[in-house]
C-alpha cells in the first residue's frame, strides 16, 4: 500500500494502518515516516483531526 500521500486516505483507515505498521514493522515514528516516505506534518495533522497523537512510550497513536 502506498502511504506516501496521506492526504488521499480516509483518516480512520490511515490511523489503523499507521498503528499496525508501528506495531509490526517500525520501532519509532521517525522510522515509519522514513520507511514509507510520508509527509510528517500531513500525517500528524490528519490524525490530530481525529483526536489522536503519537505516544512514543507505546509507539502508537492514541486518543487524547
């Protein structure tokens, strides 16, 4: 799946995909955005719009 253009993905689906990738493939948020060449600001903004923010302790996006 092409995650490089997060603007075209539904926010709820993006949240699920991102958290799955963080859980199974990437040890950090930085690794995720680098591996999939994602626009960090767009990703964070889109997930913040759902009420989620990245938690480095659990390595996932969690509800605020």
